[in-house]
């Protein structure tokens, strides 16, 4: 059984630390997925008969780890999904990239197209028939050994967005086997982590904020990364 760290839980929400290299939901690999692992855990812990409800309201790429929120009721799922659409859930990430961006902070805007057959995302012209706008903000936190630690905040939630946009400006993520093949070595773990996750509780209307720290292994251990 995969050990999953619970960051926050009540009758409405379940916030956990997603382990790396586990899909969020079942895919063609048929490997154990986070959604079903959590459902099974809830069923055991609360001795629930039959199927357990757990709403998926956002995703992380399979190789990425960090904070995620799930809904334990359909009402909270609906409200969280609406909050995602309105972009009032703060989703922030830590990313280690190759080199150092020219500007210490900036806003990236691109148009992306996803080739679903290849599970690959490309930056395209705005006139592309399937183009979707992707926007993020970044700030350089520290640099070391020709690597930079960035804090990234999403304004949109496109597939592979952070990975593709940072690669597009010449600073691909450390260990990204898909979008940084020239600079990453086979077997390296991508250095992208969902760090703090904060929002207003969809039912209680009080602040919810959790922190999930990346592992103390290279390249994360080049810096002292702490919580609040």
C-alpha cells in the first residue's frame, strides 16, 4: 500500500501530498492511481460499505508531487470546481530550472496546443484552431550550480503548462524527460512540486492553507526550503 500523507481533512475536504510517479486517476498504464488509493483508504478508515465518493477537482502530472485537494461531498466538489474556474484557489509551485532567467520575476503568456494522441503539448500561434492561452507568473528565489529555484503561480491550468512555458523561454525543468530531453538524464526526477495550496473553505468559508515540502534530495537540497 502506498503511503499518502494527509495535510488536512474534515467532513467536506481531503488535502493530501501526492507522491511522485503516481497518476492522479486511472490511465492506460493501469498502475495504482491516487484517486482510487484515497477512496480505498477512506473506506477502510471509516468502515464505509459500498462505493466511496471522492471528487477530483484538479490534477497534477504523473511525475509531479505535492499538495492536492479532493472533495468528500458532491456539494464541495461543485463549489471547488467553480472556484477553480474563477481562479480563486491559489495554486503555487516550486520549480528547479536549467540556467537563470534574464528577469528575476516575470509573466509568461503563450498559446498551447495538446496533441492528445502523443500526450505532448506545443506552443503555437494564437490563430491555431485549438490554441488555448496559458499564463503564469514566476519569481527567481535562488540560484546554484547553473540551476535556479523558481516560485511559480498559475493563472490558467493548461496541461503541462509550467513545463512547456519554461522550456519555451530556454529554461526547462530539471529532470523533465518530455520537454528537456537534451539537458535531462534518463532516470532523473522532474523538479516540479505543488507547494502551498490555499483557498476559502467552500462550506465553512474560512481560510484553508497547506504546505507540502519537496524531498530533501538533489536538486532540492541545494537550498533550505521551509514552510510558512
